[in-house]
C-alpha cells in the first residue's frame, strides 16, 4: 500500500451487542500509542476522534428484533460520511470499534466513494461469527450479529440503504475464521453465495492457502478490498478481551500472516478493527495485539 495519510476514527459503539465494554475499545487501542507506531512506518497519521454514539442507558430498545436500530443507523450514517470524505481526499480510513455493527457505516462510506468512480470493492470479513442474521432470524436481536447481512441487502432498510442500494456483490465477499453460526445464518450464507473459510478449512489447508484464495476473490475486477476484522476471530488465548469470545480460533501467527498477506497485496482500501473489550481483557493484551495486527496490515515486516 502506498504511504497514504492514515485517518483514524474511534466508534465507541456498544448498542449492537448485549453488554457494555466494547465501547471502551477505541480508548484501549489509543493508549498503546498506535499513532506513533504508524508514523514510524512512514505514514502521515491523524486521529480524528470519536464518532458520536448514544449510550444504552439513555435509550429504550424500540424493536426487540433489532435492538437500538435507530441510533445505530444514525451513528453508521455519520461514520459513512467520514469514511467517504477520507477516501475522497486520498486518505486511508482506519476505524476502531466498538461492536461490529459499525462495519455497516464503514462499508457504506467505502462503497459510496468507489461507486462514484464506477467501481466496486471486495470485502474480507474476519470473524468467529457469520454476522449474517436479520431481525427475523436473530435469536438475540443484537445488531452486531447482522452487519454483513445488511451490507448484502438483507435486513432492516435503515441499515441496508445507507449507501443508496445494496452495498456488496456477494461474489466479492469472503469470510475467514468462522466457527459459530446460528441456524438462520447458515441458511442465508448458502443462499447468498458468499465464500466462507471456516476454522475447519484453516486447520485442513493452512492459513496461507486460505488467504491466497481469499485475496484472489476480493481483488478480481475490483478497486481493492475493505478489511473488516473482529478480534473474536482470534483464539481467546491471544485475544481474551473481546465482545463474544469463542474457543478454537486463529492463533497469533496465523492472524499476523493474514495481515502480512493483506499488506503485500497492496489492494486494501480501508480497515476496521472491532469488538475489543478492555473490561474482560488482561493487562490490555488484546488492544496491544490489535495494534500489532494493524501495523502488520500496513506493512510492518519481520525482516
């Protein structure tokens, strides 16, 4: 990736999940001195602060099938505008969450920018979960389980319409690290046609083969790809402080290999890191790991 200016946005969102904690993720990542580390890689860097987010104590969940849908849509709309402005100015948006519902806003901004140029993007979605629920299929009503479905045009119109029309081409979307799916998600994933690499695939084939196939999919006939990285895709041994930890995830080196391959491709347009929860973390370990992964994705190398 060329040395574009990195514009960082914090999104202290926890409306999409069922508990507090991930709203402090941006602060936890900031205190690792991420900005200085990015500058040492040769990038201009600017921290543009936080996108305004309501807190759940001030709100009543109007729709139990998609809790706090309205305020989440408002926040994602603000984030969309900021991300699009970054790209319009030739900068690289780096979004730090917050729960994974923020991806709807980030992707809406990226898509809006490239649509004006007549181009489409690919997406690598790294996660333990599919995030392919809709209000009708979700067992919890938590919107952080719905963002990828929303970006593919399934679900609440308040979210699916943030870029004017369906945001993503399913043929250009890849999920990596999946190991926990709800029944409704399984059905929608099959219907949508997106490519999924589960932990079984990574165990069988290795991360190198999985990433090579993923990059081929998301870069073919696209302007590049957005990386949406949920820290719960990693094993709790290396990332204990996440919103929804699930045993059996990607290990330390596999996660770094993914990021190093992303950097080597030179095709990443934008990136977000989500679900860092310092409340259940150990010594800010997960935020520090997040910083290290970001640096690898921006080109930091072993040698």
